[in-house]
C-alpha cells in the first residue's frame, strides 16, 4: 500500500521509522502506522450501532459464526442503548484522559456495519466525523456484505476524511471457514479486498484467527504470503477462544474443540510475523475477552498484557522480527 496516498501529516517517513524502532523493534504496531498517517498518536473509539448481520437473520439460511456470542462483538446493552454521539463522547473522553490523545477514529465495531441502508450509514458517518477530535472512521464488516451501492459512500467519505474497512476474513482456507460457520468462502474475501481497493480506495485491515482445528504451519506461512500480496495495510490477530452460549462452547464441552495454550499460540504468531511484510501493520497480537463472565476457555485470554508480552518476548529472545523470513526467502 502506498502510504503517501493517505499521508496527512508533516511527519517524515524517517521520523516514523525512528519512532517504530524506538518503540518496538520486533514488529510494526498499528500505533506507529497511525503516527505515520496522522503525525501524532491516534486511538480508536469503539461504538456499537449495527444490530445484526447476514448470519443472524430470523428464518435465514445461515448459522451464527461458531465463536460469536449474542452481542456480535458489541458492547453490553447499557452502552449500546446510547445514541451514536453519546457513545463517541463517553468513549473518546475516557481514552483522551487515559492516553492524553487528541485525535481519534470512530470504530463501527459490532455485527456487520454495511448490512444496513446506505442512507442510514451515510448519516452515521457524517455524525461521527462532526464530533470533536475525530479524524476518520473504521468500519467493521464481512467480506460478503459489500453491496455495490456502499462503495461510492466509502470512496466519498475516504476522499474527505480517512476510512479504514476492517474485514472479518478470519481464514483463507475453506475448511476453516466451514468450521467457523462463516457462510462465505476464501475467494469471497480475496474479491472483497480487491473491490474495496479498486472501487472505494479505502485503507483495508484484515482480521485473522489462529488456532483452528487442523491448522498447519504451512497454512500460517501461506496466510502471511497472501496478506503480503494484497492491498492490505494492517492485520488484527485473534486466538480462537470459547465464549458462553456459542456453538463453539458446545463443541468444547463435547471435547471436539481444544483451544491453544498460550505458548503454542505465541509460536504460531511469531511464525506468521516472520513471514509478514514489515510494511503491514499489526493491530493486535491476540484476542482479549472483554466480557470476562462469558469466557469459557482458554483462561489466558482473560489477561490483557500477558499474551502480547509473551509474543514480544519470544521475538526478542530469539532475535526474530517481522518479515525476517521474507529476507531469507528472497
Ligand atoms: S461474527 Fe459477525 S458475521 Fe458472524 S455471527 Fe457474529 S456478528 Fe454475525
């Protein structure tokens, strides 16, 4: 991805690289990517506005994704019942106090945000961008929920501000997608990335899940290679974990699914990072169970810092860093 297309700040690439080197020599964190784009630290402010997705339609043909709880990655009702402006203000002010930041991206996180009328989506974008300190939008959605009519809206909004679409790709292997009950195949994800790039021109992030049954090291390496070949600026990594009242919980209770131990998960993430281009930013190294009462397994997903610390430590101790296996291969 050509970062100059969206570079809006006076910070030079050399300065951004120095910042990256000082902060995290082992991989390219999203904080450094944002700093490169905006010239200062920028944080995401999550909002829960969308209320459903194609997999959760009454009388629909699809099942909910195997890992998805009733909230669809949304906040609890207390927060979800507030209007968009209130959600932005409350969450923005909390983050501003904590990190002393002045710029924010509104993150439409829950369910499938493009599964709605374009007019309504457009209104929400305008409201979000009008709030103090908001410098752009991040829109979470599925690869199979990008109707042609939504592309002009994404393009127009990205031209006057900044838009990143975060795609729930999860895996590039059809057997894994079947297990996850995603309701789409890998080709759909590849097409979605291409269309977002060509038709909307937005920044693109991809969510990936590791720890799927039968997952091999070769698949992890291939996943990194696929990402490297796509116009994707960043990835967000999750470990497949079990939440209450999900189809995955049933499989887990029957002994048909076993989540990864932290040591093995961190080994797989390090392998992935070694094959990932150093130009692709990393949003997150592991999932954190934000609703502790809903977590069934593994226990380590409760801990916010231990998984990422272990991965960073592993990189550091072995002298590995993002993309170092790329250099060997070429
Ligand atoms: S993960 Fe997303 S697409 Fe899947 S059921 Fe949950 S809200 Fe729907």
